[in-house]
C-alpha cells in the first residue's frame, strides 16, 4: 500500500468519525491537517512546512494532477 493510499484511508476514517464526535467533516479534516503540520514541523522544520503548504495551496487550482498523489 502506498503512502497516498494510507493517507486517503485516514481521511476517510476521520470523516466517518465526525458524527460520532459531534463534529462536522470539515472540522475533523482541519484538526487532522493541523495535527499533521505540527508533526511535519517537528520532523522537517518551519521553512519546509511553509514551502510545502505554499506548493499545495498553489496546486489546488491547477488543471493537472500529480499521479503519484492520486494513488
């Protein structure tokens, strides 16, 4: 299983847990993203995290998709 597949499964699981925890899906995803960013900062540092976020946000409006991240 690829890291992207594991991540997709994690997002799906968090979304399904929203109702059980009196939260909406968006709120659960925000909590997951925030927690992941704190962890990524611990491993890679602030500059890396900022660059990563900038890249991902910029990519949201792109027509092409990174095939590796879709698997």
